[in-house]
C-alpha cells in the first residue's frame, strides 16, 4: 500500500485505484493520462508484463466510460533491450488503443532514445491515422526539426521543457535558454499543428502563452500537468473551458518517482516532512 505522503503524486498501486482517481478528476472536468510506473527494463519478461498490463488497462478504460488515455515510456516496453522489442510491444499497444478507441501517448526519454522512439511512433501513427501522441523536449537542439517532421503527420505532440540532464552538444542546458526555445516551439506549433497542441508544463507563463496563441490562431490546445502539482490551477483552467489532462502515475514502483518529485522542489519536500511529523 502507498503511504499517505506519496499518494499526493501517485494514484495507488493497482489500476483500479488509478481509475477511481480518474473518476474524481472527471467530476471536476479534468481528464486522465494513466502511466504505469516502470522504466529501463533489461529483462524482456518485465517489458512483456508491462505491455500486457497496458493492454488490460486500455480494455478497462474502454469499458469504464471514463475520460482517460495512457502514456507509455519506451524503456518500459523494451527499448533498452532492443529497438525491435520496443516496436513490437508499442505496436501491440497502439493496435489495442485503436481498436478500443483509447488514445496512446509515448513519453520521451533521454536523447539517445529519440531516433528510435520517433521512428516507431511515426510509423504507427501514420498507419492508424492518429489516435496517438508523442512527447518532444524543448531543451534538445534537434526538436524544431522533429516538429517540422511531425507537423503534417496525424497525431498530437506534447511539448515539454525536458526532464533529462543532456550533454551541451545536443541540448540547451541554461534554464532561460530552454524557456526561450520553449516559447518559440510553442509559437511554431500553434502556427503549424492544425490538429492541436499539447503543452506539458506547470509554468503559468506558458499556460498564458498558449491561451494567447489560441486566441490568435484558433488552434485547439490542451494543458497537461502532473498529479499533485498545481491541482487547483488544473481545476480552474478546466472550469474556464480549457482542455486539461492530469498525468497520473500508478503501480508498485512508486518510491523512486515520489522521491524525484520531492527532490525537485522545496515545497514538495516540506509537504513530505509535514506529513511525517503530523
Ligand atoms: P518549471 O520550469 O519546472 O517551473 C516553471 C514554473 O512552473 C515555476 O516557477 C512555478 O511557477 C511552476 N511550477 C513548476 N513546478 C511546480 C510545482 N511542483 N508546484 C508549483 N508550481 C510549479 N519530460 C520529458 O523529458 N519527457 C516526457 O515524456 C515528459 N512528459 C511530461 C508529461 C507531463 C504531463 C508533464 C507536466 C511534464 C512532462 N515532462 C516530461 C517533464 C517536463 O519536461 C519538465 O521537466 C517539467 O514539467 C518541469 O517543467 P515545467 O514546465 O513544469 O516548469
């Protein structure tokens, strides 16, 4: 069982708990993006087990009439084992998502994985003519080119600042520079992505940028934030009519995810400390 201090950021260990969390969110106008925690498997059995868990999750979402989709990490379904294992498992998940009409997001990991992830995604999203989305990272110098490649491909792109510490040969490492790139890429997407733009950020500045660009270009957009982060803002945006998605991790590998959230922000550490003391 997940201790109360971690339950701010993780919906539970079981899919049933995660689906229940989505129901309460849906009541507030927010949709869910479900992510089974797990990454960097080098044993194919683990990649197969999580692929099977996602197939079952897709069926559960389809049958429960909730507003939710899924998001999968490439190294969770075999990318560290080999590109072929990853492609086979992603194909199974994409096919099931298309069959049950459940949207499938693909997270992006560090820069060494970008080519394989992009190639597998593009192949599948073209085959299914949509129903899938891919995350791209503003800190990578290549991302403008990758966006141009995907602009006329069916499917969505979630643009984020980038969570991985990348070498300066391939990435902008200065935070202000990343923010400037993020703005430019968002502007490009509102101009060029007719099917919509997904902003994966808690940053109030870029939520406003998206709102202004939507007014200017009419391009549909959605804001995606993590469970446990700026929850009131998620509800407020949804009440204003913005499409808001909450990224909801669940599963028994919650500790390292929770630890990352606590380390990245002082307020989260204080929250955890208060919960232990009280
Ligand atoms: P930051 O630059 O961290 O902060 C900017 C401002 O946002 C802060 O000054 C504050 O006002 C506000 N803010 C930020 N965090 C908090 C907080 N905890 N509480 C209150 N206010 C806060 N990265 C990847 O590399 N690959 C992925 O696949 C990926 N998927 C993601 C999916 C979603 C839905 C989200 C939200 C993020 C994802 N990320 C991913 C992470 C992303 O790259 C960033 O590392 C992360 O979102 C932090 O950047 P930020 O834009 O939220 O704001």
